[in-house]
């Protein structure tokens, strides 16, 4: 039985006792004359909450847990088995509803997480494409610099401060990836002055690329 079916069943049980519930919050849905298709479950849930709260002596069911409600029923209605069973039926419904709500929240959270992960994945794909595109153009010029490292670190700074990242990129690209001044054997291949000139040349090239 689904949640609405459980509610309909419990509501009908309470509705059948309405003649002895003088002074209690009213049940206004003629449960003995309608079927599930005409049953207003939202309205019924609200009416039952007020009635059960009245019967167990609390102002609002939201102020207590289901466990506390069951204990109150067990203690207060120990000598009235019919009402005890009826009230426990209500809390059984309430527990099922809570479980269903938690399940739906879990599904919503999973969907939101999946959406966020997909967005991150798309962002990473776009960023990797950007790195490859501009690194290839840099490498085609045979500049003495790690092109992929340069673009990757530039994009990282751009996420924090795009204006500053752009200024550093075109004025001092070596900040993102040092100019390579030694060969694989550790031998110097350019002087500090040549490295500074090459740094400016790379910056000018990147400015014209508009990364």
C-alpha cells in the first residue's frame, strides 16, 4: 500500500469514530462516501495531525518525534486498546511518510550531485581543450617554456582574478611557467638578459592570441 493509500485507510478509521470525538478537531472529508480518486490527501493529512495532537495532548505533532508520540500513546491509552491501536496506525502512517520523504530527498540530492559533477566534468573538458589549443600554438613557435603548465596556471589565476591574470600573462608569462634556460644536461642555453627578452616576446605573442 502506498502512502496515500495508508492515509486513506487511517483517515477512514478515525472518521468512523467521529461521533465520539465531540470537541476535537473536525474531520471534514466524507471518507465513507468517496474513493481514492476524490480523496484530498493534503487536507486529510493536516486534519489528522491536528486530531492526533489533540488526542495525545500535545499542541503540535511537529514538536515531538514519532518515537515520542508512540510512547505517549502506549502509556496514555494502555487501558483503551481500540484507541491505542488506532493511534498507533496513525504513527505507522507517519513513519512511512517520513521514510518516503527521506527517500525523495535522497534521490533529489543524488540528482543534484550528478548535475554538479556533470557541470564540473564539462568545465574540465572545456578547460583542457583551451589548454591544448593555446599550448599547441605556443609550442609551434618553439618558445623555451612549458606551454601547458603556463596556460593551466594562467587559467587557475583567472578564476580568482581575471584582470590580474591577464596582466601577468602578457607582461610576465614566466610567472606561470619559468623560461627554460638550461638543456636536459643542465647546460645553460641563454643568458638572464636573453631569458628576459624571450619572456617579453612570449607575452607579446600571447597578447595577440587573446587567451
